[in-house]
C-alpha cells in the first residue's frame, strides 16, 4: 500500500506504448449508458414510468440475478485484459497490468441493490470502472502501475444487515465469521456463506487488505441527496462520510384481545414501538441528526390481537461519532423509561398507564465517521475542475450514506466522486441521474485514477 | 323463529321418554376437559409451560387442522344422534331431534382460533355443546323441541379479516360474495371460498337464517377480560356486546435513503404511521374507548430505506355505536391533518417538517352494539343462580369481544354465558380457565338451552 500520508506531485500523463495526455482520454457516454441499462436486465424491479429504462432494480446481494451481473463483470473485465480474483467474501478484483509491477489503483463500488432500488446506486460506479477499462483499451493506453475495478459484496446491507459488509471484512473491521453468519432479513435461513457457496462466489483467497492490498480506491457514486441538484452543480468532491449505527430493537409486551382487554391491563408492544419511533425522530432532530426505521415486524399479527412483540431497526446518523453515541445513550435511557411508563416529552399525555413492557437492543453495525485522503481528494478535485472546466460546478461534500470507500480508506488513500441525483432521491426505483452527468462522473473517475497513477510514478 | 319479543313462563322440566328434572342433569367435567384437550391436538400452538396441556392453539379458519376439528365435530355429533348440515359458508349445524318438530334451540360457538391463541376461546363453547349432547344421551333425555350445536366458520377474523364472518352471512348482514372473496391476511392468495372448497366444507344449503332458522342461540365463552376473576365471581350473564369497527389504513410517502435524505426532504411513512398509532390511542382514551393495531406491514423493508408505504389495521371499540363513529370521524380528520404536517396534540413538537404524505382508509368490518334478548338473558341468569347456588357469584356483563351470538341475535332470541379468564388474558397461548369453571359454564349452558326449550313448550 502506498504510504498512507504520502503526497506527491501530479503528472498529467499516462505512460505506455502510446503516451497519452490523460485529459484527451474520453469515456464513451453512449456505450456506458447502454451497457449500464443492459446489465440492469438482471434484477429489474418496479416500473415507475413508460420509458424502456423506467424501471427500478431489485438485485439483492448474492441472489441469482446478482450472480448474473457478477458473471458478466468477470467475463467483461477478463476480455478487457484483466486478471480477475475472487476473495472469500466474493469481492471481485479485476486488475489491468501497468508498465510496472505494483499495487493497482482501483475504481470500486457494488453491483447489489436495495430490494426496491434504482439503476445507479453502486451500479454506476462499477459500470464507470468498466468503461474506464474499455477507454484505456480503445487507446491502447498503458498506465504506469496496474489499475483495477473492484466489485464489493453486499454493500447495501439490505439482504444481510451489515452495510459495506465485505469491504469491512477486507479492512479487518468486520470479522469474517460475523459476515458469514449473517442471516438474510425477513426470516429466511440463508446466510452470506451459504449464498456465496450456492452462487459459486466463495473465493479461495482471503478477504483481507493483506492478501489484496490496493494503491488507492476511488468511487464514483450518485449523491443520493439533494445538494448538487439544488445548487445546479455537477460534481461533488467527497471528503468523508458521516457516522452511523444500526440497531435492532425488540419490544416485548403481552398478546391480548383488542376488545376485552382494558387499556390499563395491556402491554401493547405496537403502541410502545410507535411511541419509541416517534421519540427517536424527535431526539435525532434535537441533535441535528437523522433516525429512521426501515424494517418493522410484529407477532402474532392478527387484527384483534394486541401484538406481544415488535422488532424494528433503527438507523442513526450524524456527522460526528460522538453525536451518534450520545443519541444511542439517550435513546436507550428514554426507551427504557417509556417502557416503564415515564412520560418522556409528553408522549404519554392523555394515555392510560399500561402494564410495563421490556425493550432490548442489539447493535448490528457501527460505521464511524471517516475522512478521506488529501491526495485522493486533490486528484478528484483537479480532475473535476479539468473535466467540467468550471470550478463553480464542483462542490466539496460529506456523504450522508456509507460507501465501500469508507473501509477501503482504512488501508489505502481513497476518495469519492458524486454526481447529481434527481430530486435527491435514492433507494427508490425512480432514482435518476442523466446520461450526461453519469458520463461526466465516469470521466472524472477515470482521470482521478490516472492522475493518482501518474502521481505515484513521479 | 320464535316471535322475537315473546316472553313465556319457564318450566324446569325436560319432557321425553324419561322426564327429567333438568337441574338433575349434570355434565361430566372430566369427559368435557379430556375431549377438549384431545381436540386441541389439531392445531397445537406455542408451548408456554411444562404441563401436557400447556400449549396454545394455532388453528386458523379453514386450515388443514380446522378441517380435522370439523371432521371430528361432524362424526361425533352424528354418532350422538344428530342430523348434520353444512351451509355455503361451512357453518355446521348438528341437530338432535326433540319430541316435537320445530326449530332447534342452539348452543353455538367456533372451532377456529387466533394464530397464537389459546385452548378455550370458541373451543369451550363447542365442546360444552357436544358435552350437552352426550349428557342428554346418557340420560336418554328427550327435549320438547330439537336442540343443536352450531360451529360457525371464521369467527376470529384472524385469517380472513372479518370477525364473526359466517354468522354475519347467515344473518344477511355480510354479503356472501364479500365473505367468499376475503383474502387471507399476510399476502396469501387463498380466499374463503377457495379454502372452503379445498377442505370440503363448501356446503350445499344457503348460508342464511331463512334456510336454517333457529329457535334461540346460547353461547358459552371465556370472558377474555379480567372482571370475573377480579371479583371472584363464576358466571357472567351477558346482556350484549360493545360496538366495533375494523379499518385498514394505508400511509403513502416516498422510499428514500436513510442516510442521505435530510429530514425536511422525507416522506417517512413509518414515522407518520407511528404518530398515527400513538394518536389513535390517545383519542380512544379520551372517548373511554379502545383502539389497537394488530397488523402492520411496510415496504420495501430495508434497514437503510425510509419506507414509502405502511399499511396497518385499526380496531376501534366502545359501548355505543355513536362513540365508535365519533372516533372514526375524529381519526380521519386528525390523520389527514398529521399527514399534511399539522401539529395535532403536540405530536410534531420538535420535529422537522417533512414532505406531505397521504393517508387512505378502508373499512373492513362494522359490528354494531348489540343487546341480547330478555328471555335468553333470564334463562341464563336463572340457570347460573341454580347451578352456582349463590347469586353473588353471578354477574351481569357486556362483552368487549364480538361473538357469533351478535349475528344470531338478529334473527332469534340469544344470550351468552361467560366464565373467568385467568389474568383476563385471551388471544394468547396462556389463555386459561380452570376445569371446574369450564364445567360450571357448560352446566349453565345446558340448563339455559333446556330452560328455553321448556319455556317454548309451556
Ligand atoms: N450508498 C449506499 O446506499 N450505501 C448503503 C449503505 C448506507 O446505508 O449508507
Ligand atoms: N371472542 C373473540 O375473540 N372473537 C373475535 C372477534 C373479536 O374481535 O372480538
């Protein structure tokens, strides 16, 4: 790995059989978009409009359709002259040799999607990486060191509930066994390990930065938020990612009849869960943070039975780790108090006291606040300014969402490039980024990789 | 049908081959309890204790285990000399001939249970009816008119979401097509009609009080509430049932990313649903009513996606129809206001205003407040006092839960008998009524039927 604090001069040249000014290399927008939409035939999701591409994606990690997309990735990058390796978490590293031996500079992201996601989250980053490989091949351009594209497994954490799960294992932050034993959400019996095995992506090399070190990691991603669009800007230079934690909260009361059980004799787990969710939002707001519940299930699930048990997820995010920790502590205290019948923030105003209930917590995932590397940030900014030709179209940003670059950045310099999301919407079938913005982002990604490669050489 | 307002003198005799003082006829407690627990082997539910009968029930309407219980009921009542008829809703009427032709006086209840229910709700009423038939046979007792036992289909409304569904069709209050087309909750494709057909209980006679009129309907049931136990009383003489309505509420917002979507750009359907449920409870409390949410599902169901859609049930009950109607009107107004961002009862205090959401309502079922018939109430009271030998052990009550007797009472005199529920708990595997109390209730049920029969004769 390149020494982590290294700063080097930048040379705007790729060296090779044909020495090319990297600003002259241009990605092919039509090819990029055509290939992107073609690969979206594996795992097509909800239709939201009448156009041929007006459908979302539902390509859960390690599903059959994820396997199809992976197979395509392996074949395509191999045919573009890459050596392809699959590690024990199914992460796929495709490396194109450079003039010299050495670690590769990677473009990385993920091919898995939300159950009801769009065509750009993750997918654009991989497809832009593949487009980079094609562009280099078109120009027979040789880089100084190898460059590569990496597809990380289960970035979304939607099927197996840890996000950036396999870059986390690669980084040594998530134990391999924890990841292997993750069960799919919704009560299925499949684990990450069983699904890796089933689809043939349980690779033989260790999932570790030690076995597969990287010179640097760049990631093109859609913003997934409203800022670039609101400011009519084109490229976000991402300096880091906010902190977040995922919790599973269990509320235990008592199943009882909805008609014959007086309010004072109830231990209504759904009512308490409703109060807890309402409260989590207020408390997060107070801390200028966000809290969200994306999954909730209850038992037994009958119109005339008060649920005795509710389980829900809580996703808490804030720029600083300390804020997330403070919210966690406050929520744990307040949830217990609400369960015991204390009137936190007037939530029990006008309510009949109920029987006490129990609340228990499990922490599913911790993603600390991350700052990216100045060299990579500088490479992205210089590329963004060069590609757009207009500084005012470029914006420094922090990411609200987690990305594999968070874990990559633990062991090599890294940064990210954001492009605008229409209406700021993501994790939604209607997620949209224009072809021009996708290509602009892909161009900045390629330049960032090549700049970094040149910088290492110089 | 006996003229609905008729009041007649009461004669404490059954007539027949052997004229028996009805107070001398005694149900067999051991046989009753043994048979009850035997039939609970069809659809055994959750274990909650270590005893042989310390398991609940999960015998959803028209399931394979419900078919087993039905088959047992048909065989048993046939072997006890009954004529058995099945109507188009799968209601099973078993009639034991009397000395004279005429309508039968029925003991009725249901063999279906909650998904996570107990061994007594409904089951006790049917088993006590069967025990009555056995006792009459033991004594070769002849009644003046026929007496019968009826098993009503899908009383719980747990699998197909209208409670007392098939007595409702019999009464003409629920259209046959509405009942037939009910789909099972939880997204399955089975309908009541397809399941009736599948298990062989789509009978050939119309489901109607016109085709199968009754002289009277008595129902023994567990109280499902805490009153009898708290007052150390043994028998509830049930004068009527409170009003209730079931609603399905749909909340529509927008799927979005939990990390990158600022609070002000969210339309978080789960957060709004949490506020609505919290509010429904407050409003019901204000009206001295109860409101409960027993089913809630959301989409898409991913930790890091703000749910764009939540659907939940709302079960609202109060003694008077006008109260339930007032709550419905208030909730419809307030839910819409909360969805639009109005700060009802401080629920939005300290919250960031969100994008507007939409709330829509569907009424699944309406069960008006019901008053039972004075003749039947009198028969139950007289029987309860005779059987217990102590007026202070008998209590007049209104039922918080709905029962098939509600619909039966639309077309013939009817009343109910309650026995104590341990801890007032029902719709819970731990539902419990002692063998002594079960037998006492069965004794009162039999006497009430025989008293009514004698009363008709005199
Ligand atoms: N970018 C993205 O949607 N990643 C999923 C991880 C997260 O929840 O932020
Ligand atoms: N008794 C009983 O549990 N019936 C179900 C109908 C209701 O919800 O009250």
